[in-house]
């Protein structure tokens, strides 16, 4: 092992213990290399399969998190998986690129928020919450981002399609799970809700459980009707 490698990895934040042996150091470098080279976050299982048997993967990930905590990139956990991400206080440097790549209309953002908080939800339910009609094009755009998916069909007349968020949604917004979305007080504090909202107003607790709800049926392969037809059939 070259001397520069040892110096580079041992030069962690003050108070951080250096790896106790060459084996620990090698394992740390392996995890670092895997996370750096992967284009997608890696699960604990995926990392374990790529590392020598008996490696303390959890311990190495925690050590790597501490090592990178004061740096420009951090090791974080999103959607139950691990990856490198730009430090939160430096995210403004990437803001322009993100907007250019994923520029959504206000209607699409509102629809995405409703799906995230109210899933599983149908197009008719989205329209009821928004108070305005939602075009099929808006849902198509969100489906193209891979942030939402068609979950199943509601057991109601017309059997409308239900929508929910995806793992890509969690990864893009840096969430461990959908329950990490801001609650009522956080939304008010950020100025996203009117301070004069009714006392009875509540923000639902998001739930992106992949299992179908009791009032949902699975989608039938090859028999997915156009969403416009489904919603019209309810009326």
C-alpha cells in the first residue's frame, strides 16, 4: 500500500480514530471505492456481496460517514441505500443544474406533493384536493421523471389507477423514507402554508408501503386502459 493512500484516509476530522489495522484501512478504501464508482446508491446487501466475507460493512460505513462529514461531499443513506452526495450547505452550487434537468410546472409540483403525501391516490382524488382539473399530460410528465408510478386500481366504479412515489423520488430528494417529508409545523415555518389556515387542517402522514391497500387491485398486464377513460367512467 502506498504511503499517500495511508495519509489521505487517516487525515480525518479531529477526534476521529484512524483505522486500527491495515485490514480496516483496506476495507474502508474498498467501501469508499464502491460508493464512488457506483452511479446509483448501494444497499447494505450489495456492498456485503462485493466485500470479503466477515467485513464489518456497517462499521465501515459509519466510519466513512464520520470521515466525510466536514468535507464537500458526504456519505449519506437514502431510500435505505448508501451513496456520496454534495454536502447540504453546498447544494446551492448545483441548484442551476438541477433546475435545468428537472424543471416542472407548478401544476406538476402540486400534483407530485399530493401524490407523495396522500398515496395511494387517484387522479380524481388529486383534482379534489387541488380544486382544479389535472391534465393527463401532468401525470405523464411525472411518470417520465420516474418519481411516481402506477400502483394499482381502486376498487370503485371505473376502477381508476392509483399513484404513488418511487425509490427514485426518495433518492432525488435525499430522503431515507417518505415519512421524512416535512410535517405541518415545518411547512408553516418554511412559509409554504398560510399562517391563517383552519385549526382543523392536518398534513397526512405519508406512507409509501409497496403492498397494495385493502381497496386496491393489482394492475393487469396488457389491459391498462387510458387514464382519461378510467376517470370518466367514475362519473
